[in-house]
């Protein structure tokens, strides 16, 4: 899949049955290509890449759930949706290819509201503000973990933030019940710099990502009641 254009990868994806092993390869390749665009050129580059699908004849519907979310027209009952999370400065690209209903269930709308609140608050925080509230500090350590790992993996995150900050993030992940991410971060801390272990953890983080933003805001809202 490496080196192929986004339209070519989407062509490959829609030839496959959603949820099958054959669909997983092009789906991961698409997400990887979109992530590369976000890392190299930010939101603008990511949007340009998605919009390149129109040259192949794919119709795009811009959705209001997130600042960057599109539905790609494919034959029903299949659904193909692409989105970036991270507010106005997105750090995560994701794709859903499935059989079922288009985006818009009550649970999906609730998650979108929680994500929007998380990233709005995260982007407003000063990097080294010692006066942050407990809730804002939680948002900060979870948000920077997500951003760093998506940008360069657990190795980059640990190098940038250090063990003490990582253990603070680990406590935050445990509090919001982000169990998989907490397990991966704990393993990264125990990896003693092993490139093989960190690469495996990076892959798991990308392929089985948790909605950290929604989990964090749901936890904060629940605590404030």
C-alpha cells in the first residue's frame, strides 16, 4: 500500500467487504497517509488530501460533528466516513468503513460534543502553567500524550515529557478508565528504550485507539456532579 495515492487506496478499500481482513490493509494505509499529511502540513494539508478524492469522482459530504469530518459517497448499505480529531489543530486521523447507518446516532453525537469540549479546553491551556486546576491538568497530560504518541510514538513522548510526567499521565488514564492506553503506557515505561517493544506499542495505539477525549470529559463531568 505504501506510496499509493489516497484515491487509489479508497478504490482498493471499497472493493472489499467492510470488517474483513482484506479491508484492514487499505484502511490502515489510508489512516497512515492522512496522519502523514497532518504531521507535515496540519489541518490544511489533511483537508487538501481528503478533497483530492473528488478528482476520482467521489462525492464528499462535510459533516458538522467535528471541525473536520466527511462522508464519502459509496453504495448503500456501506458507509465510509473520515475525520480528524484534535480541534482546530487535529492530531488524529481516523476512518470508519462499515455496513450500517451513517454517522448521527445519539451516542455518536454525545461523543462528538465531549471531544469538542476536550480539544477546546486543551488548546486554550498554556504549556507550563503551574496554576492549572486539577481538571485542566488532567486534560493537559492526556492531550499531550495523545498528540505526542500520534506524532512520533511512545518513544518521542517519553523523550519529550520524561518519566515523571508520563507517570502523571498514567494516573490520569487510570482515573478516566482508558485501560488499554494505560496498559500501553505502562509497558512503554517498562520497555527500557527497546525499539521493538515501542514499535509494537505504537502500532497497538494506532490500531486500537481509545477515545481519550470523551473519556476525560465524561470523567470530569461525572466528578463535578
